[in-house]
C-alpha cells in the first residue's frame, strides 16, 4: 500500500509520519519540490502531476492555510489552499479509486450555544478561514470520492509553538495575565489525531462504508483561561519558577482580532467513537504528556 502525506512538517503531519509508517510505503511531502514531487497546495498543476505520478492508494492531506486572521485579507490564497486544492485532491483520488483523508475544523460552525456540535448540525462560519475550510469539505463530499474528513479543534503538538508553551513563557515574564474565559473547547493533541487516523484507515480499508465526516477531539472541555491555569499548576508542581501571581478571566471582546472566533468549539465525537469502537482520552491526559516532554520531566 502506498500512502502520500501532504503537510509533513506541520504539527499533525509530523505525528502522521510516525503513525502511518507501519501501514505501508509512505511518501511524505511539504511545500518544496522533492525529486520532482510537489506537495504545495497552492500549485494545483504540480499537485495533480504528483498524484498522477505516484498513484497512491491513500492521500492524507495534513496541509492547510491556517493563518486565521490573515485569511480575512488573504482570501484568495485561503480559498485556493483550503478550498480548491481539496477539490483537486478529491478529483484525483476518485480517478484512482483511492482514499482521501482530510482535516477540517470546528470553525465551520458559528460558535453559538453550549452543546457540543454534531456532524449534522447546520454550518455557518464566522470568519473566512472557517468558510474556506467548509468549502474544502463540500468539494470533497460532492466529488463522490472515498474519504474520511475529521473536524477537530484546539490542536497542539509538543513540536513547534503551542498555547501551553506561550503561556509558560508569559508566566515567566509577567506577574499578571488576562486570559479569555468565554471560548470553550477541548485541547486535542496532534499525536492523538495521528493515531486515530492510522486506526481509522485500517478500519475503512476493511469496511469502506465507514467513509464520511467525523468529529475528532479529546474528551472533556475547558476555556483558554482554564487551560492556562492547568498548565501553570502543572509547571509549579514540577519545579518551574513562574512570576505570574494573578490570572484574570476576561471575555473575547477584550481582545479584538481581525477574524471573529467562535465561543463554542465543543465537538460531539459520539459517532466516531461508536463506528470505530475507540476511546478518546480526556484532554488533560494529552496535555500532561506534552508538558512532561516540554519541561523534560
């Protein structure tokens, strides 16, 4: 089995290189041309040529335009990478009779209410990033290709920058911090997403009828304020010296940004858990493992 991975150096892509390797021959690409192969989603023609040359059994697309605020002005680039390119991947995959694995976001919803979003709930993005990701979803589904689309949220990885690392840095520099408390979701590790992906691939190869769109996030929920508080408490208990003394909960309106953020990022993962017979751990489990690695404890 031949697997083409796009976006190999992103948080999820990095973990996918680990989780997908045992499944077959893995060709992992980033935006740069390697041996005549191109994984740049903004270069449609080269992307088509790469897929046609490799003829993979599975394409895993972990590449995306993720600059949420910049997407408000770089609309064409966001639409190309997150939307049109996803449709091209779907077309090529369908022609090969292969599978497309793709990642989307809770940002396809408007963020209202407090109930976890179901896959069947009405979509209504509040920013252009969300709209571009939704366009990608729809193009994949409309193509009729065999696919798995995983909507996820609040993704982090031990490699590269993440919210916890930023909070630890700020906590060592400041005595007080203001943190958003009215946005709620579940921090979801890139390693968890990668492991679920590998397991799901094995399942759909046996049962193609499992093709579809699923919500994938760690269990439980927390605000950014609560997330930071957990990080600070863990760090202090493990000997880290932090300057921060006061952490104030504030509303999103206190930090205006070019792109609106949904307040409710909760995702209902019942369908994924039921259809694939899997258990998704509480968000604290993955964050704890990540912090232990970051702090070398």
